[in-house]
């Protein structure tokens, strides 16, 4: 990589002008140039290039660099210039004496040396004479340069200005590099510099896009320029120093072909260098802007430093000129980081506190104030604590859980009272619960202690109860609930009573075995809007319980819709809203349920609540399963299970697990279903209605894997618990048909029929899906004549449902029934449609749904071809085959079918060709396994 002096990019015009002035001075003319530009724009490098050319031309170079620390020292710059040359002994002694006199003549209490009158005229005249004599003593052309002249003492500048005005025909070039201060009058104005043609102004602008691109190409390679030059210009404003350091950091990042800029230590140090050259106040404003980090409130900074708006505007302008800000915002986050890193932790905390207080006093939103209180990591008054609690509420509403957690953490540390600490603990619990209930649960012991001692109030009282119910501790929850109801009554805390009313409804719904509800002693509750608000939220929970006890009804769906319309999703409505969706699914309002799940899932996502998303995702999976879409149900259930850790689900894990188990079973993924049975579940889950769903799904896995006894035990347990809890509703838990199919598989047809008939008697009008399932099960136990009638009723019922899987199963049974009756065309049509629906749904069709009859008494279905075979043969061919495999000769078949023997032979020839067999004896194998028959042939 070329090491060309990158500082002189796009400085050709300025250097050419200075070289012309140098040539003029070499010809015996005195010239002066003031080079101005923002820090980092290359003034020093430009001066170095000019000095090199002057040296080559035989000129002598005197140089000085002014500094802010020596600005009050009279003749300080002249002293630097004199030290750069060997003065004659008497001239050196004289200059030292004059410098000592100047210092002693200006005490600290006198006027500052910046004022022209600060140095006695006689002393000024004597120093000017020494300077004049020094220039006279130099036999060659002279270049005098002063860098950072804005920090030079006025006395030195007046002497140099006087020299230029008086020695117009001397080979002298004076170069003054300046970064003008926006907040103070320029030192050069006080120096009374001569006008043109003696004096020239040279301005250094920032690099253009082309200049930045050329610099990037040289340092990082030509391919990098198109990708990085625009970003580099935007990040630096074209400040050559910042551009150079940003490129160096990128080159040092180890990227072989950089596609992105990397700001590191070099860039940050360059930003600080520019700030220190801008002056103390500009640096102070930069620090305030870095801590504030919000342009909307920048005008308020004048109240922090007691400066007028114009001075603040000038300081912001200087930062923009230096390429650090653009329109009041940071060009690059690395620049802001550099300013923050330059401050001590104590300085940052103090400034955050001051800015937070300032914003609060001027009516800024509490969230804006809270960000600064959080950054300060400390508060020392009740007002700040209240601001943090209010900001936390805003954060939870807006989905900024990080803001809420940080606000509450700082507020919790303040903790001037036990009540305050209990409130912040409860709010921290709510915040963490959205993301991971298991993490939030670690706060439950502290919350239980606070609840039992009466330190929790308002809506926060339900926090520990929610966790206890979720993680399967209903008895402790009930005990705590009753104590807190007493506290709320004594304090007349209506909001607390309302929250506890919701908690009691949740307890009632989740744990039917707990002593609660109608038989429990009631505690009077304060009236008012809070209880009416609570009643509207508990309505969905109560309605879902009613559905679980009495079955779905249109009125339940109406109540569910009212709940969903009336309430926004938050910590206290998530379970009531989930219950309302559960009602819609149970009633069969699938489209409405789908719409509401999408809306609530979107809200949960916007509020950064993965636990809520997982819950609504489980409901979406359940809806997909009820609609006969097992593949979608598996995907949604597994996504929900992965949304939060398994240990964070508590008893609610039964919801996604039961869906996943049943869906995998429907899809024929039995090994996957068995593997999911290994997911740990809490024992308390089986005390909930969700546990019944899990038991039923587990039983279906057992049936599919041949473990009929285990399956029957699960189905029987479901029935016993559902009956005990008054929740024996076939539309929700059709456990009898599940058990009936187990009995059928074991040849216990009569018991299967009893269960199916018992369930059919419990099915209510309008419950089409469970009616179809029940009729199919009953048909499997019936005679051939009755079977057709029952399956016809089942088909009529299932066609009113939105469930292609159940329709496929029913059509499959209907098709086999038609073939059993010799109605092969009808059978083929039904089987073809069943196969199509099954393939679309991704489910395998059952090979046989009828019980095994004793040998020699098989129903005619036993000699009916498989579904694939029926699709290959015509009705006439099927009739011939069915008689042939029973041992009838061709002549007997012809007599029974009223056709000629030749026709029978032709049918059999075509059958052999279609089935790929050669012998009559292969027909039986072909009916029960085509591949086996072909291999035998």
C-alpha cells in the first residue's frame, strides 16, 4: 500500500497559493497568509509541506505552536520562535530580559495579557525592535509559522503584525494556522493584521466524496471504495483526520476485503483530539450532547451551563464543522462512545442525574427522564422513584421490557419502605414473567411474605398467586388468596379485590379438585368500577368453565367475543383472553378464533412477551388440529414449545404437548410422538382439565404403538376425572370412542358398542364432529346392514365440519362399506376421495376399522380388494375375482353372474395382466398384498 501523504488530498489549490506567496517572498516581498479550518482538516500537514519547499529554496524556518495553557504568557510565541535559532549573545540576553519584565509586569490580578494594553508600550516597543533586528540579522529568506494561532498571546501577534507592516520589502513569509473559536473573538482581530495584498486568507474545506473515495481506494484497495466511501463520508463529514483514522481501524480489523467500516481506538482518539482543539466549552457541550443523546431537548442544555442559546448554537456549529455532528446528531456512534469513554463513571452519572432532573422540570415524558436515571444507576428521592415506576408501566405497555426492568431495578435499590420494595418486586415479577415465568418465579418467596404481611396492594396482590397457579401449587395459592382478600377488605382496596377476583376465577378453572368457588366462604369486597372491571374479565373464565361442564353453546361464543373486543392484552387479561379463544375453538367458531389469535399474537410480539406468544401459539396449534390440519398443528405446537424453556411452562405445558402428541399420531410419526412423551411434566398438571387433554393424547399414542392396555388405562382415567369434575362433555373429551376403538382392537365388540352408544346419547344437537366420530365408532361394531346406515349419518354430520381428516376417515369407512355390499363404483369414488383428502392432510388412512370375526364367518368385506386394487379393476372384474378366490370354477362363476364362460376367462386374463400375476392361486395374495403376489409369481 502506498504511503503517500494522505493529509494533502484535495489540498492542491491551497498549497499552490502558499507556494506562490513563497515565491513572492523569495523575490523580496513580505507576505502573510492565515490558514483556517476545523480541527483535523490538515492545517499542520499543509504547513509542513510548505516548510519543506521553503527549505529546498534556501529559506530559514522559524516555527512556534501556541497552546491554550500559555495563552496568558506575554510574548510566549516570540519566545518559542527565538529558541528555534542561534541568537547573537547580546540579542539573546536582551530578549530574555524583556520576557522577564513582561511576566513580572502583569500580575494575576491585572488585566489579562490578551488585551493590547496589558503590556507596557515601552516594553512592547523594545520587543518589536529585537524582533526587527533578528529578521535583519538573517541573511536568507525567512519563513515564520505559528500553528494553532487562536491560542497565541496577543502581544506576540501584535509584534509579528507590526513586523509585516513595516518590512514590506523583506523576503519574509508569515503563516498563521487558525481554528477560529465560535465563542470568543479571534486573536487575529486583536493583532491588527495588514490587509491584502500583504495578507491572504486560505480556507481548508472538508473532503468531498471524491476525495474520501480516493483515500479509501489508496488505503483499502480500489474494490473497497464504492462500498465504503459514502459511509465513510457520512461518518466523518469529510474531516481528513477522522477519515484517515477510520480507514486505519478498518484496515486493522482483519477483514481481507472490507465491506463495512470498523471504528476503533484510533477513530475515537481522533474525535477526542478534535474536541480538545475546539475549546473547553465545545467539549462540555459535546459531553452534554453525548449524555443527552436526544436532539429534541438540546435547547435545554443552556440551563446546565448557564450560557445563552446563541453560544450553544455556535458550539453545536463547531462540532458540525469538525465532522462530529450533523444537524445536531452524532455522525457515527463511535464518536459518541469516544466522548462518553473520556468521562469518568462519576462524571457520567452526575451529568445523567442533572439532565434527568432538567428534563423532568421541563415536562419531558417520564420515559425520557427514566433513561437518564437508569444510566445514573442511582436515585435519592421519592419523586425519582415515582418517575421510574411510571416509566416502567409505560415500558410494559409499549413492549419495552428492557426499559421496564431497568427502571424497576434502580427503583428497587432505592427502597425507602417495605411497601415500596414489595411493589417494585411485584412489578419486576410481571416484567420477567412475560419473557420467562421460571425466572420470575424466583421472586415468589419474597412476594408471599409481602402478601401475608399486607404490604402488597392494588393490582400487585395477584402476582404471587398467578405464579403458584401456573406452577401447580393450588393449595398454597388458595391459602394466600384468602389471606389477601381479608387484607383488601380491611383496607377497602377495591383494585386489590378486583385482581383477587380474577385470581379466584383462574383457580376455579384450572384446579377443579381444590376447595373453592361456590362452596367457599365469601369475603365482602369493596364496590365500584374496579369490581365491574374485574367481572368483565372473569366472565370469559367463568364461561369457559361453563362450556367445560355443559358443553359449547352460541351464548358462550357471544360472551367470548365480548371479552375479546372489550379488553386489551396485558398481564391481567392474558389468561381471560386465552380462555375466550378456547371457547371459540370449542364452539367451532374457527375463523373468529384464528383472527383473534393473530391479533393477540401480534400484540404479544410488540410487547416483547415470548411467554404470551407461546401461549397463543399453542392455541393456534389446537385450532389447526381441530380443523384437521395436523402438519400445521405440529409446526405451531413445536414452535410454541421452543418459545420458552420447558421448565417455564408449568402446568400449561399440557396444552402444546397434547396437540403435538395427537398431531404426530395422526401423521403416523409414532416414534416422534413417543419421544415427546419424555418431555418432563409437573405432577400437578394432572389436577387440571389440560391434564385430561394430555392423558387422552397420550392414550392415542399408546393405541398407535400397540400398547392397548396402557391406552385403555389413560382413556378410563380421563373418563373418571371428567365425571368427578362434572366435565364429561363428549364434544370436548370424546374418551368413550377412544376407549371403544381399543376394545374393538381387542375383539371386545360389545363393550365397544356400549361405549359408543353411551357417548352418542350425550352428544348435543349441532355438535357435528363428535357425532360423526361417534357414529363411525358405532358403525364399526354393527352388522353390515346397520353399518351402512350409521356411516351415512356420520358422513352427513362430518360434511358440516371444517375437518378434512375426519372427512377422509369417514369416506374411507363408507367406501369399504360400499365395496362390502358389492357397490364397487361407489366404493371406488369414496375411497378415491378419502385418499385425496388424506394425502392433502398428510395422514395415513387406517387399513381396517372393522372387528375381526371368527374364522369362517368373515363378512364379505374380508374378500374385498384393497383400496389400490379396487381402483385398478372394473366392477365386472371385481365380481369375477371375488367369486374366484372363494374357490368357484369358471363355469360356476359364469352361472352365478349370468355370463358365458368365455367372458369369465377374458375377465380373468385382464385381471392377471393388471395385477402382474400368472396363476389363479395368486389372486388371494393380490387382494391382501400386491407386492407379495408379484414376488410369488
